[in-house]
């Protein structure tokens, strides 16, 4: 995939999601980060986070065919069709919740929670209902990469 196309898709993924510069506490406006050069590295970094934590089960391309997949009691889903299975809309809240984990879910889910592993610098992210949620930067990048690899 060409770099320009990658940037365009990454931009769509993150438009209106990240409150730019909020780590400094200064800006008060939500800003679209369209055309900002850091979008491409975010997706690239997201890919690195994915490779570090996710490929063992979900496979290197997200197809659900990682080396551990066959031994799990629940098959890891193909992560490339989350949008297609959700009426064409990337289910970002669900993805954030699944990856970060939330209290109690660990006991009922095969997939581990990664919230603690993804701590570090954080940014504000707008959830689907408009609420803002402080979110580890690595998780924002990871979800951007996942949205980037969605297929029809
Ligand atoms: C130990 C294996 C394993 C690892 C490692 C793993 N997953 Fe999963 N994942 C699963 C399984 C199994 C499911 C199905 C739901 C369940 O049982 O938890 C799942 C479900 C999901 C879903 C929900 C898909 C949907 O339809 O809503 C997402 C998104 C996801 N994983 C992303 C990730 C990401 C991103 C990582 C790395 C940070 C990761 N997973 C690491 C096993 C794993």
C-alpha cells in the first residue's frame, strides 16, 4: 500500500478522535488531525504494538491464525472484518474495551486484558457517545492500525 493511501486511511481513522496536544493541557478545542504528519507513524507504531502483543493469537495480519490459535478454547476472531460485521462502521468503542479490558471481564474472556501493558503517555480520545476518555497513546496507535487494516 502506498504511503499516501496509508496516511489518508489513517487520517480517517483518527479524525476527531485525538485531542491534539492535550498532554500539555493547553488547547481547549477538539481538532481534526487530518493532514498532520504524525498520523502515519501512529499507524506504524500501532502495527509494532500489535506485533508485540497480538500476533500470537490473531496472526501477523489479524486473520486469527496465530500460532496459539488452535490451542485456545475460543477461536480468535479475524480482526480485518470488524467494520464489515458492524454495518461498515469500525466499532472503535468495542475494540478499545476489548483490548484495554474492564473490571471483571478477565474472568469470562479467553483474551487477556492489555490495559496494564499499554500504559505510558496518554491522550484524550472521544468515544462514540462524545465522552472523552484518557487513553494510553500506544492503544490509540494500536486501534488506528486495526482500523487501517479493515477489509470489506
Ligand atoms: C491469548 C490469545 C489472544 C491474544 C494474545 C490477543 N487476543 Fe484478541 N481475542 C482473542 C480471543 C479468543 C477473542 C474472542 C473473544 C474472547 O474470548 O475473548 C479475541 C477478541 C478480540 C477482539 C474482539 C473482536 C470483536 O469482534 O469485537 C479484538 C478487537 C481483539 N481481540 C484484539 C486484540 C488485540 C489488539 C490484541 C493485542 C493487544 C489481542 N487481541 C491479543 C484472543 C487473543
